C-alpha cells in the first residue's frame, strides 16, 4: 500500500473517526453506519477508500462485511511525519531557552 493512499484515506475527518471506531473492535458496515448521520452508501464509500489506502481490511460474513483496522500503513505515515518533528523540536527548544533566560533575568533584576 502506498503512503499516498494512506494520506488520502486519512484526509477526511469521517474516515479518521471510522478508524478510531475500528481501533476498538471489528465492525460490520451496519454498525459503522449506526455511529454516523450519513447514508449507508457514504459509509461504504469511506470504507472503500480506507481499504484502498490499506488502513482497513474487510471480508464477507453472511450478508454483512466485517471491517478491521490494519494499522501497518500508519507506521509509514508516522515515520514520514516524524522526519519533520526535528523542525518543531528545535523551535520548541529555542522557546524553552528564551523563557528560561527571561525568567533568570527577572530574578536577577529583583
């Protein structure tokens, strides 16, 4: 599964909410539908995009389809995002140093 497919799947807030539901347990399409105020067709479309992104696997069970979270592609997303944390970490460290220096300066001024 591609990183691009995973990002496409994660781009929509409803799909992210569906992933949170599936993180707790496998669910049928009907069970997912019951959690949202959108049509069954819309839920199935979201599940299809999640499946195409590799984040959900589904299989038939009787007249229903069971959906399960497949978290492996999330690791690739996490790795990609983690690369950029170096930019935030450096800025947060600089902010922390500035606050510390200001606090020390205030103490010496008293």
